[in-house]
C-alpha cells in the first residue's frame, strides 16, 4: 500500500519525474542529445548573449560541469563561445545554424514526450498542472532573470 505516499506532492512529483525523465532521455538519445544538453540548447536559443555564469545559475549546475557540456556541444558544432567584448573575463554562448536545427528537433521530441505522458489530461488540466508546478517552482526558488 502506498496510499499515504500518494497524498504527498513530493512523492508524486518524483514518480512522474522518474518516469518522464526516462522516456525523455530515451527520446533525446535517439537524436544524439542528453537532457542537460537539451536544456542548454533551449536556453541559449532563447537568450541571445547569455554568458556561461548566468547559464550555470539558471540550470543550477556547477560551472565546471556546465563547461563539460559546452565543450561537447561546441565540439559537434552546435554552439560557439566567444569573449564578451565589454568584459573579457566572461564568455557568451551562441547556437550555430546546426545547433538551431538540433534544438528545434529536440524541442519537437520533448513536446511529443510530454503529450504522450499527459495524454490522459484535458488541455485545461494540462495547463493547470503546468501553472501549479511553475507556481511551486518559482516560490521555492526565486526566478533568475536571464538577461
């Protein structure tokens, strides 16, 4: 019996996250991406001139770990890093044309995965779920402005 656990928000979030994460990782692997790489591509695409420090803060990863991800994405030609002309100590990150295409195909795969997992929800239920999760997320961790 897991009735008491099923009453807990954290338990339900973890169960869904584990299931969804596995499906998502499998779909991303088919297109040659890891989950963290997907997040990086999406954030870089949506935020021109984002620097590595801010990117690490937003995705809550140590700068050294982010550097490994950026090294791989740069080595396959999906992004480039370049010095900030105003502050030479920081680097901006930008997608290449290949990176933009990869990001778009990954975004489609992510949407497909979410649609499969939330198929039992109506459109309004899905919107409400996203709204409530965002509310909890943003209250638990203040939103970091990217730009």
